[in-house]
């Protein structure tokens, strides 16, 4: 009878120990592959194919149900589509203006809540966060009512003051949507920054007080630099959210016909799907994903070089 050596026993146990984590990770890996990897791969596959057309009935072309390899043709068509490229440029310009303003407001509110003499911190914390807790569709419907010229109380107040206010004109639409986004997500970003402020070492703040730093000096010279990683994280989330803008303009379009049906890239993709151009929609989705990746990771790398990222 052969008795296993101690080295063999140790190797067997080590092998089992190395495989054990994969057993726990397996459900998450399978779910991730089913929800993300496979759909992304199928979208990329669709983007380099096109539906074959035939005119079997004699009444014009129709889809035959098959697909053929088209290379980068769908990407060329997407990048030469003025509606799609304009939608990308539109949300980038909107983000350049709206995201810094929203983050500045969120940071200011977080600093106010973290101040020692602020009264009713919990109540204000809830009030500021409440807009984010409201479902996006509900808040968009609420704002659609508030900006609709025939129903808006703001329009009535402006009329009583002797001037006309219409927040649904083509010029005003980007500002209206930017206001909707700012109202909805300022509280969310404030919570991120406020949580980072509450995690600051108490001894650092006490040392600043002993050295004679007042509230403003402590806030801008000590607190803000220390929570810079949280601000960067909120910025990355905001950039991604702006590129993926859909709910606000889509809902607002029901009461404001001036909203372009391809106002945002996601709306442009949806318009392609509704016209049965699934391959074109896939190519636009891949382009949108790449734009989001470049902008978010580009900003992150820029902050890393400045020493302020995670």
C-alpha cells in the first residue's frame, strides 16, 4: 500500500485552495458574460454586417433575412450621418457647460453641510438628495409640465411681469435639459462628496483650526484637496451620464416638438432601430461606447497626471 507523501498532500490542498475562489466567482462571471460580454460581442458582430436585400416580389427591395459582411461600411455611414455626429457634438458641448456647474454646486452644498455651524444637516441632506430619489421618468414628466408654455407657472409669472418666456424654443431647449439634469443629479454628486468629507481625519481639521485657519480657508485649502478623488469619481460618472443622455429629451419631446428626435446619440441609435436599421444602430452604439470610453478615461488619465485621481 502506497502512502501519499506530505509534499503530495500539500500540493493537493494548494490546488484545491487555488480553485476554491473560482467556484465563488463563477456565478458572477456567468452573469457578467450573459449580460455584458455576449451582447457587446453580438453588437460588434452586427456592426460589421448588413442585411441582404432582394426584390423577389417585383415591388422593390426587401430584406431576405440573411446578412453579409460589410466591413466598416456601417461605421462610415454612421460617421457621415449629420444627425448622429451633431448629436454627439451637442451632448459634448452640453457636458462642457453643465457638468462643471453641477459639480461646483454639489461641492458647495457638501461643504455647507459639513460646516460645523450648519443647522438642520439631516433635513437639508434629504432635501438635496430627494430629486435623485425620484425616478427619472417621473422627474422628466414633471419638468415637461413646468416648461410647457400653456401650462408652465414660470410662463404665467413672466407674462405678469411684462415679458414672454418660452423654455421650449430651439435656442432654449439645451438650457432646459441642462437644468433638468442639474436638478436631478446635483444631490447624488453631493452625497459622494459629503461622504468623502465625513471620512476626513479629525486630527487634520483640528490641526488646521489650531494653526488659525478659518472655515473658508479650511474648506478650500484643506478639505477640497483631500476629497479630490471623490470629485474626480463624480466627474467621471457625470461624463458617462451626459454621453448616455436619453430620458430628459425623450420625455420633453412630447410637450416640446422643438426637441430634435436625434437630440442625443442614444436617441439617434433608437431612431435607427425604429427604422429597422439594426446594423446601423449597432455601429452607432459601438461608436458611442468608444466616445464614452475616450472621454471618461481621457479625463481620468489627465487627473492622474495631475496627481488627483484615485
